[in-house]
C-alpha cells in the first residue's frame, strides 16, 4: 500500500481555505492535517475550535487528521465535534491521564493517536499500542512550520517501526515536521505510513499543488 498524504493546512493559503480543501479533495489525498495549538503546550496559536469544526464542511473524501498540541485536549473535543472518521492525535506530554483521553476519542467513534515530541523516548508508546490506530512521531519540535528536522529523527523512526512491528498491532506511523522532498523517501523506507506535508514539500515554492501531490506520491509509494 502506498504512503498516505496529510497536507498541513496551517501551511496552505489561509485566505482561501475552502478552495484549498476542495483542491486537495479532488486530488485524492487521504487526510487534512489540522494543527490546533493552545499557546501553552506550544508557544503558538493556529486555528480555534470553530475553525477545526468548520473544516468538515467542504470535505467529501478527505478525513480530518487533527493534531492537538494542547494540555488536557479532551476539553476541546465537543467544540471540534470529534467523531467518526477523524484521526485525533494527543500529546503524551500534555495529558494527565493519557489512557482516559484516548478512550474518550474512541468513545466518540474517532481513531485515537498518541503523539510524542522529539525529547520523549520512543518506547514510551509501548503502553498505548492496544489503544491507538496510529503513533504520531514529531520530527520537529512542535509548534511551528518551516523548522529543521529534530536530531536523531530518522533513527527514532526506525526504532518506532521495530516497536510497532514487534507488537504485532495494526498501528500506523505518522511523521510530522520537515517531511521534505529530500527526506520523505527515506522516511518511507524506514517505515512511515502517513506523511504530514507542509512548507518543506507540498506547500513549498517548487511546484503547483497538483504537481507537488503527484510528486509526493511517487516518492512514498
Ligand atoms: C509543526 C506542525 C506541522 C508542520 C509541518 O508543529 O505540526 O504541521 O507545520 O510543516 P513543515 O514541512 O513546515 O515542517
Ligand atoms: Zn502537526
């Protein structure tokens, strides 16, 4: 199966978001990566819960891939209308009771995903593999687009792949941050399944969006 694409909407043309989403929908990408930030867990704010909810409207085939970089993320689930089809990533570092938060996501019919930042040991995820559909490996320090890759990201990705394979669980690996033209092929080889593509690839200056999406899929087949 080919790698799955999740363009990072915070890197899109923010003045024409509905058009951007319709374009992606027509291009057949699997996910729309929506970063939500509380300005506490990370020193930045992107979309509020109303925007996260409103992204659903123009989406026919794409699923929401909601990356919540916020403390106690469950407080936002109602306002975001988390439900069937959503992939929802919460940070291990931001929840007092991770199991309860993952269970809450599952109870809403959505797919739970545990996200870990670059300084969190990869084997932390072992405790959650029974409860998640995916693990989000941050390959930059969370909070901003356009950052360089965090140290040891590629080694961490291979380590995570081995942990998931050894667990025999059907858990996907998502990579988020500087998933660039130069790196996405190696990330695929090292076992990434879902690719958050932002300013370093599909929303870069090198290609129009349709050509960028086409090129990305050839690199992560
Ligand atoms: C970082 C965000 C990512 C990031 C990806 O906190 O989660 O979505 O913007 O885009 P680039 O390619 O700019 O790292
Ligand atoms: Zn993200």
